[in-house]
C-alpha cells in the first residue's frame, strides 16, 4: 500500500477567517483516519473538545494519541475524515494556516531554542498572535504569562538552556499562549517531570482554562493526573476510541483503569 498521510483530503482549501474573540472554540474530530504507509494509526476517530473544558486523550504508547494531535494541527494529513474548528474545516490547510486560525500545538519534547533567552523564546509565540489578532497589547499578554509562570518571570533574562525540565515545559506552554490560541493541544506535558512539578503545571493549566475559557486537548499517558484536572476523556487503543465519558466516571471505572489506563 502506498503512503497516504501526505495527501490532502476534505474540503479545506485554506482558512480565511482568522479573527476571533480570544476565547475557546469548539473542536470536532469526525471519523478521522490516518495512516503511516500500511499502518493505520487512527481508525475513524471521533471526539469533541468544548470551550472552557479540558478534554483528556488517554491510552498506552502506540495508541495513536500523538498522531491525533499531529493530524489536528496539520503536521500529518489524514486519509479521510474531518477536523472542524467551530464551523471551519481544517483538513487540507497547511499547519501554519491552522496555527494562525487559533490552534496552538505544544508537542512532546519541549522544543526550546536553547541559543535564545527565556523571554526571546516566549516572544516567538507573538509572531502568530500579532498577525492573527491585529492590534494586541503584547506587554499585557507577556505579563499574563509571567503571572501564570512566576519562575519564568524570575529567569526572563537567562538563557533557555539554564532552565530545569519543568521550567522548559512552562516555557513552551507560555510561548503557545502568546499566540492567543482558541484551542491548545498539549502532548505529554508531564513526561519526565517529578510528581510535584506535574501537579504544579497541571494546576496552572486548569486555572488557565477556568479563567480564559480556552479549549484544551490534553494527550497524556499519566492518566491519573490528567483525569484529575480534565472535564471529559477519551481512551484510545490501537487507533480507536474504546471509551469516552466525563473524567470522574472514567477514573472510577476499575476495569477500564486496569485494561487501558495503568492505574
């Protein structure tokens, strides 16, 4: 079978409506199928992430969680299906267009540019935000990020390579927020961090959503921590949705926890 992930599908031919309120937008994933050559990574996945809520996507390694975020943000093209941001179809648009439309993707691995300082890294996020929003109070937005992450404010003049793992995670989330997204895609933000730091970062994410009404799609292998802050959750296994419910119900399902969630 030939490679199919690089073939655009769907009705998206570019996104022209790039204005917005700065609040969250509904994200609908509809029957999304993504392949890597002959391997089906996502098999007709459907889910909805609502404004002002954290939607957790859970499952073991290889379940398709990262592929889901990469497909939503345009880094991978699906074989079929759709992704709607409000009423706008994203499938077929370039990753840059999707970012300008209001989808900020924080990938696994903390992509910090170590040659730059902390504030220089943060201000890279303004490049999309300024273009998308027009006249924006950059200083106020940066101050908001510093309020969320005081550790970054204290180290704003320091080189990024001097930060701890937790501080680097704060940095990449803060940079995404400076693009003024409507939807924030977070891929394994707890990876490699101490439990205390995970609790701190997850608490900040919850506070951010409650305060600003963002839509957050949170991919996590640390299911217990993710469900503690999420509103709803979807469980993937081998590219398919095997369970979905409110977060409390998923966390209380002992059979589901043992079979798929690891706690």
